[in-house]
C-alpha cells in the first residue's frame, strides 16, 4: 500500500520527521519498504499484512499514526445534499447470489458534467501511481484509497433496465472489461448485470459498455460487499487483479459502505455537479455487530513478558477505534470496531496493546531455563553414513521429490503399487534437458532415477568424475484408505566399477552395523545389467539393490558412460546399527594364517564357498579373506576358475600348534570338496 | 689421566671460558662446513673440548661433584643451543650432502577427493547444532500430510489463500481416483507446505514442556526461478511451557543469531501476521549496517494449543520458522536457488 504524506496530513498532524514515522510504523506492523519523492509529496510504500485490510486506505494508516503518537484523528463526515426525489423510484437492486454478494448499495446522481478532476485530487492519485480518468472515476478511486472500500460508477443510461441484478455467471458468458479485454466467465463468478447482460464482475472490474465516459449524464454509484473467497477465485481464474479485488480478497468493512458511498457522491457533486437522489438502495445483510471482548490485564505480562501499566491499556485501545464498555482494576471490556475483523479474542487485544506500547520494549536477555537436548539415533546413523560417503569421495546431491512418469516407471523396486500423483506439477526443475519428458507430477518411489539424472547432468557438463549420494524419502502407497508410507532411503551412484561401488556399500554396513552379514541374491530390472546387479539382504529382509546401469537403462536416461547405482533402506540399517560398540578382549596368542587355492566350477560363488569355510573352520576361525579369482583353461579345463583365499586362525586360550591348524585346514578342504567339488591346487 | 686436584671454582671458570669460546666459534662460522669443524672441536664425542673438560670432574672433591655436574649440564645446553641456532642460520637441514638429489619433496602429495556435504545439509547441521545447545531437540514428521495437520490444526481457515488448490501439491492415487475422492475428501493429502505440521504431531503425543525443532523438506508449487523452487527446507522451533513469553522468544532468537553469525548482533521483532501465532512477529538482525530478515515467529495461537489438547490459560509457547535456503544463500553468497538442486559437482565441491 502506497500512502501519500500530503494526503495523510488531512487526517492526522504529521509534525514528526519522515524517518521517525516510517520506523515506528515498521515497528508496529506496517513494514516500510521505501519512500519516493513525488514533487513536493512523498509516496511511502508500506507492507500491509493480510489481516489488516483496514490499512489499505489512508484513514486506516492515519489511525495507526494517531495511536502511535497519541494524536487526534480527523475523519470527514460526508453529508451530500440531496434532492427530494427518491432513488428507490428510479432504480432497484436484486441479489440472486447471496453467497457471493452479501450487501449491495446504490446511489444515483443525475446530470453530472464529466470533465477532469481537480488538481489536488489528481496530484494525490498520481503520488500513488494511479491513472487519472475523469472527475467521476477519480472520485471513486480516491475514496477507495481513502477508506479502503472499492466503489464503482456505472453510466446509468447504459443499464438497459435501470436496475442491478447480482447473480452467478452462466457457463460461457462473455464479458468485456474496462481494460478492453474479453473474458470468458463461468458459474460461481459473481456478475453485476443490468437485468440482461453483465456490466461488471463483482468486486473485480467494471465493464467497457457501462463505463463512465464523456457522454455520461447520470451515474449509479455502487458500494457493495462481495465475498472474499469468491473474488479471489474469480480474479485468479481470469488473471484479472485490481486494487478493488485486492481489497475484497482481504475483506472490507461492510459497516462503512454507506459512508464511502456518501463520501464519493459528495466529491462528485462538488467536482462534476448534478443532483443526488434522496436515499440509498440498500439490499442484503446488515453488518454483524462487532464482538465484545475482555482483556484480563495479567494476561499481558503472561504473553508479552513485560509489565504494561494498566492505565495505558484503555487509551491505546481507544485510539485504535475500540470502544470501552467496562473497566476495573483487573480487566477491560471493549467492542472491536467494524473495520478490525481480526480482533475477535483476548489474545488479539494483547497483540494490539503490545505493538502500540512497543515490541522494542520487550527484553532480549531474560532467563530462559536450561534444558537437555538429545541427538536422535537416526541422526547419528546418518552422520556415520555421511562420513563414509564423503571419505569415499562422494558429494551429496539434493534432487526433487517429484519425478516424471517415464522415470517413475523405469525403476520401482520398493513397491509395485501406483505412485501418488500430485495435482500440480513441479515447474522448471528439469528445464535444461528434459523439456519433452512430460509433467514432473509423480511422487518418487525410488531415488535411483533421480541419481541417474545427477550423473547425466554432470556428464553433460563434462564433469566425468561425479560420484553422488543422497538420503531422502520415497513415497509408497499401501492398501486402500491407508496413509502412504515415506521411508528414508540412501542412494548413491558412481562411474567406478561394480566392485568398488559394492565396497562402499559394504563399508557403510560395516561401519554402521558391524554385526550384519549381507547376502547377495539375483535380481532382474531392465535398467540394470543382469550380471552386474544384485539384491542385497540382511537375513530375510531386503536391504536394497546394487547394479551397473544396463545399455537400455543408459539409453532411457540419456547416460553415455557406465555407472553403478545403489539404493538401500535406511530404516533396516538403523535398526541394526551399533551406536555404542562394546569392547572385546584381544587374544594374546599368535595367529596362524593358511592360504588356499581351490579349483571350482564358474557357478560356485564366493559367498557360498566362504560360508562353507566358515562352518568348517569352527571356533578357531578369526577371519576368511577373498584374495583373487584366476582362470587357466589349459590346466584346469573349460568352465573352471581358481578361487584364492586366506584364512586366519587364532585361539583365545592357547598358542595354536601346527597340528591344530592342519586339522582345521583339512576340515576346510574336505568340506569345500564335499559341498562345491572344490579341488585344492598343489 | 691427569689427577691434579682442582677446585670447583676453577672448574666452573674453565666451563665458562669454554662456553664463551664455543659460542664465539659457532657464531662466527660462515658455512656449514666450518660450523661442523667447530662442532667437532667443541662437541666432538671423543676428542671434543667439552668432553675433555668433563674428565676434569674426576679431580674435584667428592662433595663438589653434584654442583659441578649441574654446571656442566647447563653449559652443555648453552653450547648446543648456540650450535643449533648457528646451524639454522646457515641453512637448516642436516647438510646437503645427505640429500638425494633425485628426490623432489615439492612435488604435490597424493591427495584424495573428500566428498562434500550439500550446502543445505551443512546449514541444517549448523542450525541444529546451535538449537541443540539451546535445549531444542530435533523432531521429524511426514512430508505427506493431511489437510488437518497442514492447515486446520494450525488455525488456517478454508478461506485462507494458503489453502488454494493451485498453491498446493494435493495428492491422489491415479488408479483409484474415485475411491480416493470418496474416502479422503474430508481430509485430503498434500505435500506439507511448512514444517509446523511436525509441531502439531509432537504436541498431540506429548505433554508440555516441549522444546523442539522440526526441519526438513517442504513444498509449494512455485515455478523454479532464481529465488523460488517448488521444494525447499525449513527449520522451526517450538517451546511450550508454563509462562513462556514473547520475551523468551526474543531472547532465544538473539542467542540463535549471535551463535549463527559468530558475533553479538542486535535483533528486533516487529508485528506481522501468521494464522498459527498471535502475536505474530518478523524477526530481523542488524548485520553489516542494515536490518536483515531472519524469519517469522510469534506466540503460539491459543487455537493451535486447543487443537492439540493444551489449555491456553495454563501453558503458552512460542514458535519461529526460518527458510534454510535463504540463510544458506546469504551465508555462501549463492545467487540462484536452482544451483542448489542442479547437483553439478563443481558447485557442490565449493562448500
């Protein structure tokens, strides 16, 4: 809201300097956004919060100033002269859609002479950046910026039946507004019609046909109360926002309709002549009486944290336009003014008293009691994961939670249920590459497609060493009528090979949940290489998946180079996490190491051989370590490989003898032969 | 071996003379070679002058031996110090002759790439850390919310512009649109637009006192541009107890700003409007000559307290909310919010 310094002076004496004033206004709720000199005047831009529609007029701002500086407020009392003839004999108003228009008033002035408005009025409107039209239209605008009530002047001759019907628009109804654009209306929008065609969109904009022009002789002045929600929806749908719709959207003071109407007529009579018909056509609901509120004085310090002298409370509220009904030493009872619909409860009064008394008087060094705070276990686990990821050279990414359908369909290992669809797409989040990829409107069921995109964008920008990770939620629908679940996942992607990436995953698990044994199982996804991919389990729970992107996967996502991706469930990992490791006594006896070189069929997997070795070695086994795979078709025959491994044995009770170690070795060799037809080399 | 008896005084004088001589010799050396010669002369392990003098100790009366030893050690230290300083004056090191000329220690070491946490994560961790020291424990909640927790319980009426369907990501399951509409229409789901929803969920399950921060992703359908992104992060603090006032809020915000900026800063609160607080305020801090918006805050609205079953006449509280992206961008001088979500590693590695 821009206010003119010169204009404000009409209602309140401005003896303070500009900077002091705007600072106090800022500190009492009208944030000063800037001031521009306009000739000898100053245009002061104040931010008005949506609950303070009363400050969308100069009078409202002047009232604030009067309260802040304890000054008198001068409110004009318009008493336009009327002729004996009654307005009700010449025009009528009907409200057919009371849900969009609560009250409608009309006054009629006959015989106006259209011309320019006086210089003083033009100057003030120009200070606000408002276009100058003619004496009648300028008067309606002036009164709107004076008191916040939008008004409209119709050329009465253009209202074909001399009446006003407020109704809902019919489907496909067309309307040409004052801006000379045509708008297609729809049911629910409030139109003002002359009984036949729309002449205005209620609260939003008048029509081109009925606008006041050079030829206008008689004018009908509308002061009405339109529903805020209806005006907002209409203005938004039509993309037609006006100072009028702006005020109706924030709700107006319906008790002020008559004042505004009289004020406007007074100006028109003064500036354009003509005669005002007696009375007003006033249809619809009378304004509700303002609520009676009681403020208990002790509540002031309880909420604000400062003592405000009780004798100051009444005067502050009075200056703001509240009327005191009763007051004793404990409390004050007041009626809120009609223009302050935000004042409905005791706490609203506490805010009023506090902000006028001054929030700057509230201390910022009181004793807030100390209390312990805690770190969540999940935070500790995430910290451990982040430490591994960053040490492994992965940078953290952050990708949107919504994805296009193509990505959503490409990979959804956690759920085969449909994704959740958003009513609005995310706009502008994939601009650079994927203009034709479709709407970004599905909640992702996996982080993997987003991770592949992070690789792609880096490839595209020639950052070929991008290793990225992210922890974020995925969104999975469950059964009917159940709230979707939103489990946290960890995903990462790298151009390093499968085993390097798998090593990072294993390091995470080892670091977070050292007791967990991962097992590897086959899996099948189109976007993953069938050989270099696996499902990873912890016991019988699926922890997640790892895979190198397949050729078709690369094509689908526009990826040029190889990449391997991992996605695991955070919750499972957290449930197995060891946050406080327990000390174990170290054995003081020496270890014995034995290496084995087995010839096995290609189909024998390390995981299975390892498990056999573990079982065979028994309690003395400290560790079994994979060393190498080696193939020598000439010596071993086709379809065979050699698996080299190293076993460390140790006892916590004695030094192992060569014989003991040999016995364990023999058990290992025998078992591997029995279970995997493994032949020991040499 | 000489066994001519000497007195302690004589021995001390000999040591002092030797020290003066050595200090002069080391100080006068003009190359590492001459310094090394002097070193052998005075400090040589076998025939050095100090070593020789040490032998005189044997000729001292028994009762003087302890004092003589102390003096010897102190002189030894002084001579050694004079040598060390001469050595470092002449070019440090243990002598070029011992260096392998093929080795170039100025070649860069084997660095490894340390990954970086996202600047948003770093900002969140910093804020969490500060609030943790002030007694606020983190709380988490769902990103998919129902209208009740996102709006109704937060005192945001149906008529409020924030509830316009065009300004929210409302959700449905494509497959069973009709069923969804019929069963959830009284409380439809949407992506949360603020983390205050977490505060409601915490208060619903916990009695006062409450002192938490909720943080995470929130969603509003703004088209991405340099200052908007349809997904962003918030951190919100909530403290509810008996007698929590606006003064407590101002104090906590002041401590927060001071911690975050690393310097005591003036703060101010000025009236504003949010449906879930009354009074509502904007908090600013004074930094580098001007007031900078910190975030929105206020005393928890009695309707909110009532909606979670608290008695607003018995307990009161304050809440505040900060946009993480804004703080992060100011802190790191990032000029376009979209950089944060493009995931170009050259960007990420700067932080």
